[in-house]
């Protein structure tokens, strides 16, 4: 069993839809949770970083962490074609200069 | 300056060549990382430097040799690579505190012939 499981998609939704991306994990030591967006042939871009259960909102993005269920989500409201990318969840057990474990990434396409 | 820069953008090398990848950040970050990413796969950690000292080596073959000359600069020296080493090599940096967000550069796309 992988430490982090993420549905690879692809996921295709119409513009304006609410997108829900999810990851599950098995290692209860994970304390820090991230979502990265990666456009084709570019480096990953950090979207959200959280270290507690609950919700964190930033503009159109909401990250949700449920440590009891070992489940994290990223919601994108009012999705735009420019949101089309691969979304990677990531997590780590420690904070400073530590190893991040990435999910396999979900390819998202927003149809105009 | 809020970005991580990497040079070169693209590199093609033969199996007998020696080359180096360069990464630079001017955000005052104290931790720097090398990742390898194959097509349609997530990044995989190779090395971590914390305060200019190597703190994590993920059992990377010795044909990859990292170097951290100062807190802003990270190099990856390449020698006698194999075609399967062709990938996107990503550098990242972070403050080194708690919490510790890692910011990635654009990567160097390496092709080994």
C-alpha cells in the first residue's frame, strides 16, 4: 500500500464548476499537508499548506484536512480554464527541511 | 526576490560526459532540495541540505553528486549517467523552520543519450 493515494484522473469539468480533489494516507505520523499545482513542463507551485485538521481558505481554493480519517481535500470554486493542470497532494511528518511524500497527482481539465 | 532559479533549462549529455545543474535562491532560505521527476510521476526526493550541510540522501547513486557552496546556491554534479536518468530535475528551497513551505524552481529537463 502506498503511503499516499491520489486518484490520477483525468478529471474534466465545465468552467465555473466546483472541483473536488482528494487524497488518502496511511501514515498517522503525517502532520503537514500541502497541495501543489503543476503545469505541463513546469515546476510545482505551492497552493496551500496546512498543519491542522479543519479548513483553510485562500481565494477560490479551500483545503480540508481530516486527520481522524486520514483524508485531505482541495476544493476549487468557480473553476477557470487556467486551472487546468496536475494537482499534487503532499505531506510530511516533520517540518524543518524534511522529506515530502507526494501523491501521484490528478490531471484536471476545465472545459470552456 | 521570491523565486528559485535553475540553469540550464534543458541539458542533453552523453553517458561519458560530466555536467552540472545549478540552483539559486535569494529568499534567505536555509534548506535546499533536489528532486527528480519522471514523466507523469510525482517528484521524488534525492537530497536535502540544511544550513549548507547534507542532511538527507535518499540512497541516490554516486553518479549524482550534490554540492552546496553557500546558503543561496545548490549544485548537482552529473557524471556517467544512464539513459534512465533522463528526467526533470527540480530544485526547491524552504526557510527551514516550522512550518516549512517548500518552493520549487522551474526545473532542468535532462536527456541522457
